[in-house]
């Protein structure tokens, strides 16, 4: 385990310890609900105890670091799988460091804290240098905030594991969609990890790569696009939670959409069948982006 905390203050407030074993998208949805929790416990100090796959805990710590509501983060490198027995063991350890009156909760993606309403709009707290880096990226590419449309065809990192084309909209449909968007005059920002072009030609003009940027720079950039069309990933959450329109091609565990979608969702469109046609997606684009 490793731990970083914000400066300790007097012990006149309760601590809330939240155990999570999840990905970046789950954490974003948790953060969007955190104010609702704190309304029930004003001025409480929140500590996250973070497990996850491979380097996910470190990425989540990077996401949580600027959030002034979060007093500390403990990285649980051994807590990397779904196991009720292991969860109980970790919770017992957390309770051993808590004091009477503290709150200990376990938030997992399959048992969401839906009792805490999701704040809307919501944008993760970032450092000024994160916003500055996003603005500099736009300047270098002759873009203004709100001008480019984000796209994110596939994801092969984090909890996604190895690439499996069965999980994604077919490549030829993505190419047809991109051709349509370019005919509409859209300049496209391609999000994701390096190597996730899905055969698209990144020319720096019509399609600009925003791949491989630092996590918080990517988040800042996602709040500066006009909207996003992409696969099921945390990128659509950042954009949708900030109030921008999104189209998500979500083919794995579509029953979980309700756990992440904001209550006011008229600016979102989810497609859950791989048979979804290009025409269906372009119709959604025209409804959401050209109205």
C-alpha cells in the first residue's frame, strides 16, 4: 500500500472511508455523486481506498489528487479482482484504522451508490496547469474551445484488456461515419491511447490526434470539445457530465448504462446493438449536434 494525504487537521470532524475497485469511468461517476454524500455529512473528510487492475489505482490517484473534497488516497495493489472474501478482508483493515463515528463504505461498479444523486453538470476538479496544457494543445492545432468534435472508436488500455473487435462497432462503419462527419465540415479530435486509430488517417488537419496525453490534460480537453462520439469509455462521461452532447456505441453490459447516465439525459444517445447502422448514428448526430 502507498498513501498520500492532505495536511492533517484537528480531529473534530468525521472521516468517510470509501473502498473502490474500479476504473476511471466508475471513479468519475463516484466523484459526480460526492457532493450528495457530503450534504448528508457536511465538512466530513473523504478518503478513497483504491484497488483496480494493473496501473489503474495510480491513474485514479492522479484523477483524485486535485479534488479538494478528497483528503487522502490509499492504493491497494493487491485488491485487483472481484472477490467478496477479499472485499471483507480489506474493509476489516480499513475499519481498524477508523475511529468510532467514522463511516466506512464499499462502492463497486455492480453495486452503485445510487442513493447519492449525480451532480449535473459536473466537471472534475483539475489543476490550473491541466487547463493550460489543454488550451495550449488547442492553440497549436488552430482550434478554439467548442470547435472540434471528439471521437473515440476503441479502447485497449486500463480495464479493457486486450483488443477484441467483437466488443466494438465495425471498422468499416466507423470509417463511413468519419467520412460523413468530414463532409459536414467537422474537425475531429481522436481520443484514446496511441495505436487506437482503428485504421483512421490522422492528418493533423481534419483528424487531429489527442492520443497519449496525460490523464488530466485529456479530461480538460474533453470539456473543450463540442461533444463526443465514441465507444463505452470514461471519455463520454467527462463530456456528458459537463453538459455536452454525446453518442456512445455501448455493446458490452448495456444494462449498466443506468448506473452512469446522468438523470437529465436528453443530450445523450446510446446504441447497444452492433447491428446499429451508420444512418442511425448520423441521424442521432444531426439531432444532437445540428439542432
